[in-house]
């Protein structure tokens, strides 16, 4: 989990050096480690509350940093960057608030939140592939932008609904 956060600096340095293919490769390894990490923890029964809290936090930090970089390079809209960073910041603060108030519960991720994270991973990989010349800008770019916007907006709406009407539905006792 922490290796994904640590990977942000080398990815940034590779982007800055114009080594977009190497940055893409490192990003793909980091993204795949997210999927493998979660699957291994569940299959082996080694899932922990610490990991359940840290994993989504690291994903949010990693993607927020990388999208800020992409936005400053002009690879994507600053409005999209603001949506991604704002969503992650709001959800992080909201989750922390719910956990402090409930004290004995951990929040279960929503499917839409997982889809949002996957769409962000996919879109950032596409941005790197475009920057490296592996993929031309085109309909796939527009499709992934739309997917990121729809999943981010839907996840914000879902979390706001649960925060207002049913925080208990997001929590499990431990």
C-alpha cells in the first residue's frame, strides 16, 4: 500500500524528465499492486482495519497528486482535477468524521467509489500513454473523461446520501 504512495515521486520525476513510457510502466505496476494487495488480503484472511483505512487513503493521495501534475502540464482540464481532488478531500474528511463519531466502526467502500478509483487509474494511464506517443488523443480520451466525471459525481452523491440519511449503512461493527 505504501509503495503506491512512494511511487508518486519517481513517476513525477520520470514525467518531468520526459520518460513517459517509464512513468507509465511504474504507474501500471503501482495500480496493479492495488488490485493484488486487496485480493491477497481477502483471500488469505489477512485484511486488517489498518489496511482497510490506509489503502483508500493512499489511493486518494496518489491520484490527487498525479492529477495535479497532469493538470499543471495541460494534459487534462483543471476543472477535472478540481473535481477529483475535491471529491477525495471531501470523502476523506467525511470518512474521518464518521469514524471519529462512531469509534467502533469502519467504513465499507461503495461499489461506485471503487469504480471511480478504477476510472481514475485508467484515465491517468491513458494520459501517460498519450504523452508517450503510444496512443493518439481521441474518442477513448473523451470516453474516459466522461467515465471519471460520472463516477466521481455519482460517488459524491452516494456518500452525501449516506452521510445524511444512513451512515450506519456504510459502517460495520468490529
